[in-house]
């Protein structure tokens, strides 16, 4: 499976079409780096090295790719986890309330908020937060990574990307479940409303929610580029975008490989969560 | 089925946006790229430029009206291509299970791991810049989310009694997938697809911003947003109006999507419950 | 040991001496560190690998070359060499300064000069020097004695001193970097400069600290921190908060915000980048005609654009080299005259107009897309239907250097040797890159003679003749040099941008 992943993620066609070397790279360098060899030879060589755990050397900074990724990955994970936690903490209660009070003012406001979160470009919100909390109130730092305070603004900005979608999804899944027999039965039996919602309904509505969370986690790991750029957050999104624009292939390939491995792990967890949520799935997904 | 004021309001808003897209030439007071750099950054003014002018002195209202065309096109086509594709992959993966599932989901993971910008560069390098290629990039990036969502739901739905019953009655796999599984997994897809329209509009802007999008003479809301970026503090109207346009569009699509879901989803429709089939 | 001050006296640099004086006093009222907000990660800390002027400015803090340039006048001055003498067209003799030590304690001598030039030009490494001083010149370093070297070139090269004064010719220790002759250094910097390397966190910051054993005047700051903050609005917020003292690349639209803040000011300096639109006169049929190229110059109201888009912060360019550069001259503008432009088009047989593609890159130059749009609008008005196409930078630049853009494209050139010959030579038909217009006849002869001439007065004449010729040929749509804007706190002193855009930060400090 590792080989399959490498083969597909390091797809030579895809990566090599973008391999127009910058004009200043002289032929000798090209030769020294081995880029003048046939593609399949380069690829075979790359696979052999990756299997040994060697991701190569960055063309631009001349540092090992694995070191570059290892330095940056914790920052990205930190930001992603924080943003997801904020999103979950806000979106799940908001989604449940909107579902229960369907059509009410609360529901409408939540929807407008959710849509606004999606329609407002992240740089706009980020700059607003920076100006307000960083420049005027001076409560929070505006760039870089370090203390918990450094994390607040980027995590809040990033969470808005997920928040709206998540809240709407919670709402729609809850709506479906609330109409079903066992919820009615539970209610009829006099089970408390909170227990009905938390115990029965949410659990049964959880599959799309868990899927979306898994997806978002994975996506943010590879792509919180705008947030990382605005807040000068030293994460992997900036690393890979800079590498793409500099045509620093070893870095691009390395990041794609590492991120796809993380995806596999995350999705395995998501599958396990399915099984835990709905025992009938267990036999199939195993 | 009950259709309230919100529905009619959103339908009207959507119709208005659609009309701007279709009849931009008749509606817009100026040509979208008519510029007068000596009258740049004019604030909104009812007598001349109703919504003001941008950083090179173009009329913002006219650009909004023209921008509806490409932004809607990009948003709707990209979602229109990626959503059915993803649903199909997810349905097959979830329903078939085992080998098929594992292969399809690995492809999905790899697609997810490839940065959009890398894909965009590859597309531009091979096919050149331009609108169709932007839509292609966005569609190729977009399908994975539906695939994963539908697959998860399908795994759950296919174990339910009504699916087993249909199978016992001799229904074929395709029939079961389309008639019994699909209606029961469609609800989260609609929620995500509606939001994806906004995402695509903004993503198009990001690609254009990086020189990987449509040519500069083509107006899009996303491009307007990006153009006004550095003027957020000094000229709010450059970003506020295109932002509002995206907001209204997504809100309208959202409300329409809600109705669509109510209509498609058997359990919410109340009459033809899936379990009774 | 002669001090650096003596050196400047010898060189007759009274102005430079005056510039140095205020630095000596008031050491106790300074902040311990100067923090500078950079827009992008320095690509390297290897003295010979860097490409960007921003990285070169950091190298310039820690390293030194044989010669240097005055931060204000750009005159060439001795630095690690005491003197430079031209023995014959192919041979230059340099006497080295004695008693100078690298940061690793190694002594600077003739071996190091030989090692440096071999590494920067004759190694396998992909260095900047190879581009500015190609190995085909056959540079060879002959060691006469430990403190005297001769640089012998196969080709007569009047530009040797200016090549030696470039940041890309920073001296490196022969023993300390012996293992790195064919390898770039990523984890240290060993130079002779006033600052020593502390750390480089890729994508985040570079830190240097004062070198207590420095041979020249002690720097006024104990530390300099280069902090990478890619987003301009965030960089400005950091400046307003006092997290950074100097902000690079202040975009024009944000300048009013800086001016409105009582603690901040805008520092601006004319950039050496020369902006223009290069016409492909070799392949695009209408653009082969000189009258068409002249017409396109007359069709654009540059004054309106400079005022409208750039708040008037810049100077017009009327030929292919900028102001301040050695041997430059200004042949005067093409008038803004759409009527005459139309007449010229008709004369050339294009009275009906024609279609043109104008290429532009995104994210490289400020307001680039808008500028291209406006210019296209002016050309449209004389009947030249212009389509603007944009491309991401790496691909764009590859096409630009590879002479592949049709019909015309926007570009901004630096001047690597600070002499008009740097841009003028590009119009020789045998030049490897950016071939869009081939000089011929008298113009070509002038350019070729200019390249070989050592006599200063004759060089000036030839330079003026070549530049006038290129103006008359209208090889570009000549645009402008823009101001480079910095946001700085009012407490920042001794910070300046050299006319060639290299930042002079050795004498920078922040009052407490």
C-alpha cells in the first residue's frame, strides 16, 4: 500500500509537468540533481529512497526535506486541532438548537451566521481581528507561533471556514434523525429532552458529522495556506505553497507524501468511529 | 408543501442575480473595464457611481453585475460536476465495500493530499490559462468531500431493513443504490454542495490572485475581493459589495437547497417514508 | 593597522565619513535589537547562493567583499582590499588588508580570495556570480604573496571592480569552508563582517549579533533580527504594535495608514528597478516596425498612471537604464500624443489597428495587473486591440528569459553591475536571454565598443549613444522607476536603502 501511495501521490506526470526549472538553473546543476535522467529512473530512485525513509534534499534551501517537514508539522497540527475544537464547540450546539427550533428566529440567525462565515473571505475576517485585538486593544499578538495567545487569532479565523458548514450539517442530520420512530418512542417514554438529543439523536446523526470532521482535519493539514500566510504561522501549508512556486520538487513530493499518510491514518480513525457509532457497520468496514 | 416568505425571498434574490448574469450588458450603467484612473477610489455616490469606484476607477456596480456571470458559472458548474462525480464514487465505494471501497478511498485520499495550487499549476502548464481550465481544476479538487460523505452514509444505510427488504424482493444493485440508498444519503450532500458554491467562488479568486485563473479582463466577484484587499482600511466599498454579493447568493442557494432537500428526502417529506418501501 | 576611517580618508570619501559619525555616540540609549519585518523567507544564508536583494542585504551584514559601494553615492570603495590597480586590460592587481580575521578566527589572506572566486565561479554550484560574471570570462586568481593577488581574465573586462564590489563576491575562509567548495552551507555563516550568524529558522527568522572582534567601526546595535511576515497588512499591524521596527515592502495603498500614525513614518527611496513593457520585435509582425513601437509609447499617458495608481511616487524612464547608474543618460520622453501615435500607425500600414497580447505576472510587482489593464486601455484607444494575459511568476519568468513571450510583456530589471552596459548588452544578437530586439548596424557597433572600452570618458560617450539609440528604436514601452516604501518607527536611525536596493543595516539602531 505504501508503494501504491507513493506511486500515485508522487505521480511523475503531475509533478513533472510543473517541473519547468527556473531559468537560472544551469545545466550542470540539472545534471548534478539527476533531473536529466529519464523520468522512470528518477521515479524508481525516489521510491527506493523513500522506502528507506529519505525524502531527499530541498533544492532551494539545501536542507533535508524530512527536517523541513518535521519542523513545520507541529505548528500545523496545533493550528488545525485548535480550529476544529473551536468549530465543534460552536457548531454542534448551534446545529442542534437550530434543528430542534426549526424555522425559529434562532434557526434563521444561525443560518445567516453560517453563511456569512462561508462568504466572508478569511483574509477579511483575519484583518478585522488583527486590527481590533492586535492593534487597537493590544490584547493578542498578530503573527508567529509561541504562546497560547499567539494561537487565538489564527485558530478563530480558520475555524470560521469550517464552522458554517459543520453547523448546517449538524442541523440537517439532526432533523432527519428527530423525525424517526425511536426518537419519538424515547420521547413518548418520557426520557428527558437533553438525553434524547445527546444520547439518541446526536449519536445517530453523527456519521456525516464525523466524516466531515475527518475530511476537514485532513484538508486543513495540507491547506491552511491563507491563514498561515496572514499570521506568519510557520506551518506546512506555507512550506508547500512556497515550494510549489519555487518548483522545489523534493519538498512538494515530501509534503504530499506525508500529508497523504496522515489522511490514511485519519480516515482509519473515521472508519473506526463509524463502527463505534453504528455497530451494524462493523463487519463491513473492517 | 409549505413555501414561506423566506423561500420566495431567496428565489427572488437568486432570480435577480441570475438576471444580472444573463442581461449584464443591459443592466450595467458602465462597461466593466471602463477605467478612469483620475476618478479612482470614489466612495458610493448616488449621482454618479452608485457603489463607488475601485482602485483604477472602474464602476463597482457594473463590475458586480458582470461579475455575477462568471462567478455563478464557476460556482455552479464546478459544484455541478464535482458533486455528482463524488456522489457516484461514494455510493459505489460504500455499497460495494471491501476491495472496491479500499481502492476508491485511497484514490480519494491521494486526491485530497495534492494541493489545489499544484494541480492548478499543472493544468495551466499543460492546458494553458482560462476559464474552462479553472473550472476543471476546481471540479477535480471538489469531488472528494462528497465521495467521503456519501460513502460513510451508505455504509450505514445499506445495513438498514428496507435495503435488505428490497434485495430480498430481487431488486438489482443499481436499482437499490439509486432508489433506496441515494435518497437517504442526499441530505448532507446538499448542505455541503450549497456551501461549496461559495467556496468555489472564493477559490477561483485565489487562483486568479496567484495568476492561475481567468484572464484579468474577466470580472469575477472573487477578483474584486482580492483587488480591494489592501484598501480594506481606506476604501471599504471595494470589498464590502462583492462580499455582500457572495453572501446573498449563498444565502439564497442555501434556502433553496433546504427546500430541495425537504423535497428529495423521503423521511422529511413525511409521505413516502423510505422504510415503508 | 589602518582603521576603516583611514581607509575612507584615503579614498577621499568625506561624505561617507560624515555619514558614519553619528553612529559613534550615545550607545546607552538604544534598544538591544533591531527587528526588521521581511516579506519573504531569505532563500539562503550561503554567501554565494543567494538571488534576491533581500537575502543579499542579510549577507551584507555578516560578510564583506574585496571592494564595496558607498551606501549613498554607489562609488566603489576598497574594503578587504586596500587598493585595486589595472595592470593591463586583462590583469587587475589587488593589495589585501592585513590582520583581518574571519568569525572562526581564521586569517583573511590571498588563499581566501582564490578560494572564494573558485567557489563562486568555477565550482559546480549554482551561484549568483556565475550569472553576473560568467565563467566564460576565464577569471583566474594568481597569488603573488599572502597579501597580493592578481585577477587575470581571458576577456578584457572593464567591469572587474564593480563585479568584486557585489554582495555575491563575499569573501569566505579557505580553511573553514574547505569542505563546502562544492556544497552550499545551510547552518552557519563565516565572514569578516560586523555581525555574526546566530540562527536561521527557515520561514520564520534570521538572527545576527554584533561581532566584538570586528576590525572596523563597531556596529551600533547588539542584535539584528530579520522576522518573516509575508502578509503586508499583518506586517503593518506588527509595526504599529512595536513588534518590529522596520517594515519592508510597504504597499502604496497602505502608506496613508503609516503616515496617519504619530509613531511611524514612511521612508522612501527611488528603487533601481526599471519597469517597462518589452516588445517582441523579432517575432510579432507589427512590432517589427519601429514606428509602431514609437506609436505605442506615445499612446500611453504615463503621468496619469503614475499619479493615479502610484500616488506620483516614482520617476519616468525614457531608455533602458535607470537614473543614478554609471554612464546613464536621459534622452527625454516620448510625448503623450495619441493623434501622432495614430498617424504613425497609419504610416506603418496599420491604420486599421491590430491585435496585441500583453503578458503580465501576478504577485511579482505591486499593482501589476491594474497597470497592465490601464495600458491596454490606452492602446485600445489608438486602435490596437490589446488582450491582457496573466501568468504565475515561475512560468512567466521562464518564458521571459527564454525569449518566448509574444507580443509584449511587462518586466522590471535590476542593474547587476551598476553600469549602463548591464542592460545595453542585452540587445546584442548573441545575448543568451531576453532576446526580443536585435541591435544592428551602428547601434550594435556602439554597444560592442562600449563593452570593451576602459577609458571612463569614452565609456560615458558610448553609453549615451547606445541609450539614445535604444530610445529611438523604442525597444520597450519605457515606463518608470518607482519609489520603494518602508514603514519605520520614528526611533529608527541609520537605516537606508542603497540606490541598488541593497539594504544598508550595519549602522541601524533603535533609540530606547
